[in-house]
C-alpha cells in the first residue's frame, strides 16, 4: 500500500483513503486544483495535519485506490 501526503495537489476526482482502525472512506473532490486534505475537510473527514503544505508529513495517509 502506498502512502501520500493529503496536501498533495491532484487531478484525480476521487480517492479512497485508509484511516487507522476505521473503515476506508471514499470522498469526491469537486476541484482538481485543491488538495486532498482540503477535500476531506470539506466533507467532514478529519486528518491530522500541522503545516497544511505537505512538508511535515503529519497528514500522510494510505491511499487504497484512486
């Protein structure tokens, strides 16, 4: 399983992420220019983050598909 920063900009319209001890969540990103972290925030899924720029690695999240 690969991991990615939730802040990375992506052109993928949806992404399935894993969260520790929880079921995977599938969230649709409306704006391909926004970060995955922003898309998750908009849909109510909270991911730990510190810098919101992808530099510190706090928001690193496993990508299950997408």
